[in-house]
């Protein structure tokens, strides 16, 4: 329900990025990764009727593997 109301951590991070234009392309890549995660999450819910494990099992302070970066990611910074 929090995701549907856009009050989850993903939407909050997108709002922060929108307010920090100095992030430039790094912010854009992060926002796209968040959009992709939200799409994946919604598809999972529609198929299984429950939250995706990456959402359901999330805990503050838990270590998350680093995201893969594009080889051209820093070109526009």
C-alpha cells in the first residue's frame, strides 16, 4: 500500500534527486534504476499477490550489493 501511495523509500529517493540538480547524470541513472525496481515490484505483486522479497525483506542498515554501472555512466558528470 505504501508503494501504491508513493510514500515508500523508492519514491522518497526520487523526490530527493529531483531537489538536488547537482547530481546530474548520476541522479538520472539512479532514478531509472528506481523506476525499473518499481516496475519489477508491481509485476511481482500482480503475479503472486505479495511483495517482492527485495521489498518484503528490506531492513535499515542491511548491506546491499553494489549496482552494476554503465561503462559510460560518468561521461556526463
